[in-house]
C-alpha cells in the first residue's frame, strides 16, 4: 500500500497546495493522522478522496514516506491514483 502526494501547484490563501492520496482510505486517514491533520480536513468530493496539504506539510509527508508524483513526469501513475481516489470518494473502493 502506498500514500502519494502530488505537486503543490494549487494556489489558495497565499500558499501552494498539494493532494495527499493513498491506495486505501484506511491508509490515507492513518497517514493524515500521522501528519496531524484533523479528520474534518478529509475531502471526498468529485475530485476524489484526499487531504489538501501545503508545501511545508508536503515535504514532511515525503520525509515520512509518501511518494511524490508529478503530473509532468508520472502521467499514467497520476491518472491511476486520481481514478482510485475518485472511486474512494464515491464509496466504490476501499
């Protein structure tokens, strides 16, 4: 099982943000807890099951073992991770 973090490219409130996603929801929530994220920060809307994290927290997540993925370098992997997150958000995958 793997936890992924994409590039921090989304600007909001003066910072850049990334998405924290995982192969399973259980692993995603456990890793988010490890990062100190509250469960209320979990998002499972149309964009898929994820947590938004800023650049500093992204670096910490990578230090703890999250796999950095890039829409520029890892297109096929990113597509698979996002597709899985969307299924998780719809309750169709663990």
